[in-house]
C-alpha cells in the first residue's frame, strides 16, 4: 500500500539556502559578546584588588584596568583572526584538486573544502572587525569609564546579594561520615550516568 504519489520520488530534495549574514551585523554581535567578557574581567579585577590588596574603589585605577582588559582581549582576538586566516588558506582546495574533480564525490569534497575555507575567512574578517571596534573603544574615555562603572555596580550588586543569603552553621562530619557521603554522591552520579546512557 502506497501512502504517497508515485511521482513523489521524482521531486528533488533541496536543502534550504542559508541566508547570508551581514558582516557588520556579525561584527556588532561579536563586539557585544566582547563587551560582556570585558565587564566580567574588569569586575573580577576589582574584586581581586579589594580582597587581595585591601584597596578602596578608585575610578582611575578601574579605568586603567578596563583599558588593560580591552588591550588583552584585542591582542588575543587579533592572534585568533590571523590563525583563522592561515587556516582558511590551508583548508581551501588547490587549483589542481579543483581541476581534477571528475566524479560527484570529488566535486563534493572540493565544494566542502571551499565552504570551510569561506567559513574560516568570514570568521577571521569578523574578528578583525571586532578588534577594530575594541581599539576604538580603548581610546574612547566614555566607553572605558562606562566599563569601569558598570563593573563597580556589578561588584556591589553581587556583594549585596551575598550578604542577603542566610548563612548556615558549618556541619562537621567525622571521617567515616565524609566517606559515606562521598560514596553516596558517587552512587547517585553513576545512577544518573546509567539512566542517560541506557545501561
């Protein structure tokens, strides 16, 4: 018994084309992700200064920390962009591979290599664009100050939240109780693994 028309097999199956993404949009998204990482880095730096050095809040030092974080991230992304550009050249099919592709399998392999090379090159261009935005941000006093102030506000918010969490007294366990507790946790983890894997 057939549930589809006889001509259904004659209909070619095509994958939907992926919409090309605008490079400026990708750079903007990458820059927003970079800003988020920078806020976290500056916040951690401020907390470290307060806890390790016992230093009070200082806007100028926090701005310097923000600028240093921007420079470090930009240098890291610049290195990654250069590596991806090199990888895109290595991933691309050679002229000889392209000319000698006779079978469908060879043509598909050449096409995959071209796609991979294009993908790596696009990532490299995107990262270079993000680096340009970061370089501009490093030289923009307003952006640097905003990073420092937002990191300060995030730090204060986390410290206030931590103070609001009720603190329970520490539970003291004997060595035997600790061993039993650890064995129980291991058994629970093993059960979860078994349920996930189906064994």
